[in-house]
């Protein structure tokens, strides 16, 4: 395995290239996570594919600039990595934000994509493919107020890595989401600043900037542009929700080639790290159908 930082668009992006022969798969993590989340997943693929995982800007060991957190910006980061590594085409497997970035990559750079696996980006927030009652983010005063309040809070720092790890792990342990892979991912996602304090690697300014753009994204505009095959992997609860499944189905119909597969017990976005086998098998079956 090769670990390195790749400079793209003025930002250093951390990657892990697991090597291997065959077509390339790029694994893109969910918001607040990092490339470590794919450690339980990559063993299912590495014998037949070249597996590449990365930390999105503002996450893990990648740089956290002040700007550039629209999914289109982060998709350009991924395209830049492919250029730097001289990789022509890839499959993208994305979870949550990772799926959104993959969606943008497929829309902006269709010639680079073999396929997209989207465990996320399965509904917009507003509009005809949206889940919210308000017409738009601008008209959703309650949500805008909550986001403004959150943006006004200070970023937390901790005196020790252990103190931050204890707080980060409490949510996962209390909700039955704990295993060694989760622990490794959480530990990887702690950074020390120049003053010797410890912070979450998903910096607050990065979260705030992403959220500002996210609620105005209309994923239908992306699906309508995509020509590569798409596999949608909904959360088991979302797949059972009639309204949400209808939105997914209508989004799927916008793309040139798209299918929805229900993985029993799938949990967004933790299924990959808690129970990777059925998620990985769904992707492998999809790849086999492409062949």
C-alpha cells in the first residue's frame, strides 16, 4: 500500500493506493469520516481491482482550506488526483458526501467514469425531488435559523487526544455502532494544532461551508447529465419509506442507466464499516452485471 499526499487545486489531498491489477475503484467517505472507514471493505475488492481511498479536503490528513467545499469543488479535487496518478477511468464508491462528490464527478467528467455506486445523494432537500415541505432553502426559516446558530458557535478544542476520543466515541458506543474499525477511523480523524490542542479533523469551517452549499444542491440536475451506470444503495429504512423510495426511483429514471438495490439491514452511512460483507457483495454483483 502506498500512502501519499497529492497536490491538486492548491490543496494537499491524502490518498492510500492499495495497488492491485485491474480497473480502479475510488472509495470516497461520508462527512466527518475519512479513508479509514474503507479498511473493512477494500479486502473484498483488492484481489481483482486497484483500490484507491482518499480524505476529502477538510477531512483526515488532507488540507482544510477556508473555501472549496461545494461538491463540485471536491469532485474537481478527485479529478485532479486521477490526473496526477495518470488514471483514465474509475469506478466510484461513495457514501453520503462521498456519493454526492461522485455524482458531481460523473456529471462534470463523464469520460472518467466507469460507474458510480451511490450510498447517498438519493434525494434532494427541496423541489420536486426533495424531502422537505418548504419550497427552497431561502424560504425554510426554521432550518436557516438553526444553521446560523450552529455557525455562530466556537470550534471545540481539547487538551488531549484521549479526551477528544472519549467524547467522539460516546455517540457510537451508546448507539451500538462500535467495533475496532470504527475506533481506528475515529482515532485517525483527530488532529493536533500548532498550539498543541486537539481537534476533529473535519474542521468546523469546512462543515459550515459544506452545509451552506448542500441545501441548494438539486441532485436531479446531476442525475440527468450522467451517462455511466449508477447503483443506488439506500438505507434499509429509507428504502421502506414510500415517499423516499419514490424520489429515488424518479431520480434513477433521469439517468441513462441506473438501478436500485436494497441491501437487507443497510444502515446509512455506517453499514460499510459495521457489516461490510453485504454492502461489498452488492457492489461486486453490480460490477459483474456491467461485465
